[in-house]
């Protein structure tokens, strides 16, 4: 009877063992399926990562080019600012020179007016002296012819 009971328990244990083996096989199969899915997902992520890294590299190159262009632009701006300062200095000098020239022109115009007035006075005196000379010459000629 014990042997029969042991055989019954053994059969029970074998049945549970078979069931456990089937469960382990199913779990193993499910794990392999999930592992395959994870490998596919990892491959997709690796491809996406490579694509993103490629895009990032291109963007870094663009940023580097933009930085270089900015440096050039800053240098050009500094050069233009220096040119503007030089032109402003020249304009200031030119304005001062123009003001001095205006002052000299005004003085020259005043001297010109004075000289014109003096010329007109001298011309009038010359005319008067010419008439007086002519009158004296005429008087002398009369005196010579009367004598």
C-alpha cells in the first residue's frame, strides 16, 4: 500500500513537474519573444540615435559657421566704427575750417567795401583834379596867347 501511495505521489509529483516544465518552457518562449522585440526596439532606437547624432553634428557645424560669421561681422563693425570716428573727426575739422573761412571771408568783404569806397573817393578826387588841371591849362593857354 505504501508503494502504491508512493507511486501515486510520484505520479502527482511527475504531473506537477511536467506542468512546471511546460510553464517554464512557455515562460522561456515568452522571454525569447520579448527579448526579440527588445532587440528590434533597440535596433530602431540605435538607428534613430545615429540619425539624431548626424543631425546634431550638422547643427554643430552650422553653429560653428555662425560663430565664425559673427566674429567676422564684429570685426567689420569695429572697423566701420573706427572709420565713422575718423570721418566725424574730419567733419569736425572741416566745420572749424569752414567757420574760420567764413570769418576771413567776412573780413575780406569788409576790406573790399572799404577799398571800393576809397577807390571811389580817389576816382572822384582824380576827376576833380583833372578838371582843375584842365581849367588851369586853359587859363594858362589864354595867358600865353594874350601875352
